[in-house]
């Protein structure tokens, strides 16, 4: 998966839990929970949706690392 494809997948997954999010304004290293005002349930839903879309298992350890766009892109492109 390319970085652009990863970013698109992350954006699509985030929009399922935060449909009004302005993702173009979010810096790659900004904490998604703070920038998009995601509570823990929203963040878990995002991680589950990212796992569903990518076909990868997202463990609790992975969830702790998926807090930024950059980290999500690294997760998906490795």
C-alpha cells in the first residue's frame, strides 16, 4: 500500500466516526483524539474500521500507536 492509499483509507475510516471532520487541517503528527474531539469509544470504532478496511488485525497495542495520521500511515504501509 502506498502512503497516499494509506492516508485515503485512514480518512475514510475517520469519517465513519467523525463525519464532519476537516481532515485536511490535521497535521500528520497531531493527536487525532484531540484534533477531532474523539472519545475512547469513537477512537476504538475508528481503529476497528481501519482494521476492517485494511484486512489487518488491530491489536490494543496497535491502537495505542494509531493516534496520529503519520502513525496510521506507518501501520498500513509496513
